[in-house]
């Protein structure tokens, strides 16, 4: 986790680094696919 300045918020906020984002993105995609499969069943 990195602390970066957000120009929109005008404050420092925690942001994921590239590795954390890759892991989170993959898990989010898998979870979304599971939800869609449950809805379609």
C-alpha cells in the first residue's frame, strides 16, 4: 500500500501498488463471474 496525493480529494490517500492491484483485480473478476453464474442458474 502506498500513500499518494489525490488531486481530486486534495489529500493523501492509501492506494494499492501494482502487485496488490493485480491480486485484487483477479479476485474481483473471479467473484463477479461467480455472482453472474449464480444469477444465470
